[in-house]
C-alpha cells in the first residue's frame, strides 16, 4: 500500500452543504417530476449558486480526449490532436452561456484516431464506432431532460460525423455544431498525411532512418485540431457548415487561436437564440440542406468517406438518403474550385482554405452558379442567403483574405478559385462511381486524385492488366514494401468490407502508392474504404462486398482487369475480362465469375470483435454501405421477426 500519511486518517463523515435555498415554487413541488427537483440539488452540490438555477440549460457535448494540465502540457495523452484542445472550445462556450444567465452542462464521448489505427486491428472498430457513439450521444442528450439546446463540439473522422448524426436525430431540439478546427503544418517538414508513409518509403530506399525520425517528429506542428489536409476530418467540418449546422466561417479554423475560441462563443449565442426562438434541428436539416452539403463537398473535392456519413445524417433526420446516382448528378453539375491537400493542384493546407474564405466563400461561387439553395435556414437563425449577403461585404472576409495575401504571399483566388479559373487550372470534378461485372452495385473513386500524367487527352484513365489478389491488408503492404508490387500492377484487396473487417480504412496502402515513385502506375480495387487523404487510381466501396457474395471475391491472381475512368464525364467501369493469355471482353469475364467459387483464402478476419460483427449484421440488414452503414430500426425489426418466425418453423 506504500507509506502511510496522517492525512489519510482525517476522514470527514458529514459536511455543511451548499449555502442558500433552492428557488422552488409550490407549483414545482406539486407538478414537477422528482428528477427535475433532484437535478437542482445536484447542481448546487456541484457548486452552482442556488439563486442562478432558473437560467436556460444548455448541454455542451464534446469528443474531448486526454487530460491537459493548466499550462497545456499532457497529464494523460488523448488519441489524437483533433480532440486534445476542444475542451478549450467547450470552456469558452460555457463562459458565454453563463454570462448570458444560462446554465451550461458538459458531457463527453471521446473518439478514436484513424491515423493511429492504420494497419492494425484497431481499424476494425473505426466505422462501427460512429454508430455506437451517435447512440450514446443521443442517450446523453435525452438524459438531461431539462436542456433547452445542444452544442456539439467535435473534430475528426468519426467523432464529428457521429455528433452530426446524433444531433440530426434530435429533430425537435435546437442544436449547433462547433467544429474543432485544424492543426498547422510545420514550417519545414511534411503534413500528417504524407508522414504516414515513412515506413514504405524507408523500405523502398527513398528515406533514411534519420530523415524518417526527423520528419515524423515535426509533422503535427501544433497540438490541437484535425489534420492539415482535407481528409475526412476536414471534410466533415466543411459538411457541417454546408448543412447549416454551424455559425458562419466555422470550419477549418486554426485550433487554439483567438478566432477559434471566438467561434465557440458565437456558437453559444446561436444555440441560446435558437432555443429562445424555438428553431429546431428539424427546421435546419431539410432535403435542400442535404443537397447543399453534397454540392459543397463536390466543390471542395472532399473525402469519399462522406459518402457514408451524409446518407447517415439524412437517415437520422428522417430524410431520403442520397444514392450513387444523386452523387453523380451533383458532381457533374458542381465544379471543384478548391485547391488544397491532398488533391491540389497547389498543395495548400486547410488553414489556407480557412483564410481564403472557407465554406462561405465557396458558397458564394456556388450561389452565382445557381447550384445552391440559399433559402435554407442555418444555425445563425437566418437564411443562408442572408449569411452570404453579409459575408460578401464583411470586414472579416476582406481581412482574412488580405492576411493570406500579405502574410503568406498567397493569392486567395488560387486557393478558392472562381469556377472559370478553376477549369483553366485543371481542377477536375471530385468523384466517379464505376460499375461493371466486379461492382454490380457500384464503387467509388476520387477521380480528381488520379495523377494527371495517367490520363489521356480526353481526361480518361485506362488500365488493363493482370491482378494480384490479397485477402489481408498486412499481405498487401508487405508486397508493396518488399518488391512484390511494381509499375503496371493491379492490386485487389478483398474480403475487407463490413463483414470482414468492419470496412477498414486502407490508407497505409494508398498513401504508400502515392509517395512511391512507381505508385501512380498501380491501381487498387477493394471492398474496404479509403482515407479522405487517399489519392491515385484507388477504387473502394465495391459492392456487393466479397463476403456477401460479391463477384470481386472470386478474383484470382493473374486475372485480367480492365479499368476505365472518364474524369470529365464522371463515368467508369471495372471489369474482369478473362484469365487466359490475353484480355477479352467483359462478357467473357462475367461468364468465368458466374461459375467460379469464392477465393479460398477469403474469410472474416479472425480478430474481428463480436461488437463489429453485430454492427456489420445490423447495417447489412439496413441497406449496407450505399445506405450509409446505418441502423434502420424498422427494417432490422422486420428482419428479426422474419428470422424468428423461420426459426420457430424449423424448431417446430
């Protein structure tokens, strides 16, 4: 037990209790539930002054992780920089609520880091975590029945989508999202996306041990915020603002800086105003706001992971989830106008996009193009049109853009382009949804991320080659590191969808291919998913997934694959075209696949936890990947009832 201290034995058994008295009324004692009354006892027990108990209660719900000392140093580390500083946002918002006479409450549901779990079994919990966290967040909201509104503070790949899904499901409650912002890039060094390839580059002789150690130490140049590139974390922030769930110019703010905490205070004022006016999440989230978010996603060239999250947000709000055809239509009508990591063509970090005007600046351009509905209501309590009118002539816009030009020497119009200038600069549309005999339900590729040198004069990518099939990510990355993959190869990673791994993210593969000299000449097919920072000819979300009987699960080493992606028309196909000496037509490949058994090495990962197996079954019953991997309660209940009925007949 260790040495004893006399103070251990000075144990109090009673205390005086808080001073003052609860501001109760006869009506409250007669009519209020006991929980409301005991809640006041709890509040003063925690130190709230009794005479201030009548204020409006606001719940601050955050994904904070780690324990910070007063000076910002770690007492215990978080999982990632994205949630390390958001306690400061919550504190700023709480102070604003208190100043206004309200009562702030705070609850926490921390989140994992996809970067930390790349290539590990931790990735098996990544996407399933989103659904679980959203349910826990909603339970926390409902567990404070007296709250008047909710402020959701979150940053990264799964925490922020979970927060948006949670608040979307609270249709009759006012809510505001506070994005946690971004970290800064190092003055000298690499961003947090490229740095994840030091192992592959070292293995291929492109980095020394000393270089890897030095670069790895400096990649996260400031302690808080999401990664410096427009991956899933940054795109989720952009989408939150595009949905109208944040105050203006909130996404991608630099973590820890005054403009960032000011946004939290502004969000607190917005939440209290929404509550006073009775404006709820159900009024903010509409079919028009979902389509606006899809348009802004296309204009930014955002992460393909949002193809999973936006449908889930729509589902939670009781709205129709966008389908692949809807995404294709939006991406054909909305030009990409933002040049930012990882897509470029100029590799600006996300903080440059913020200074160039962020989401409001992009929406100004989209409004002029007529692809935006500016009548929708936003968390600011006014229409999007009113917000954009303010932004266009605001001092904030003028000074932020001037700061980027004067301090960094960067023309803001080369970060967020005018549409006509974007075309001339070669910014191609964002995503394409290839089909074919390997993906009858569809697939997705960030077509804007294909190396331009691999396109013909018409903007078409074509790769015909023999495939090398892998059934685990570990085997695939080993092949890349040890010379098993070379220019011209097509890789297929199968059995890694929801049923096999929880739909793991395979960024260590795509990042290695991006940053290796021969990588642009290698294509990758998988039923798993990619990080938002992934680039190259990488086709994911292939459906049906291999373990659900998808034809991609019947591939063998040496099969011929024909990949065609038209990056201008946003059309594409992935077909198996035979297994003989020369490639044939898709019909020949279809005939082979129709009679071939599944790959013998393919199986559910032996390390897959039961929690994830349950998630996989529930989301499959709810429509699977292309419905957003959601839990559709009514459909799940019907499936269970049908299953129990069938079992009863069998048992009988």
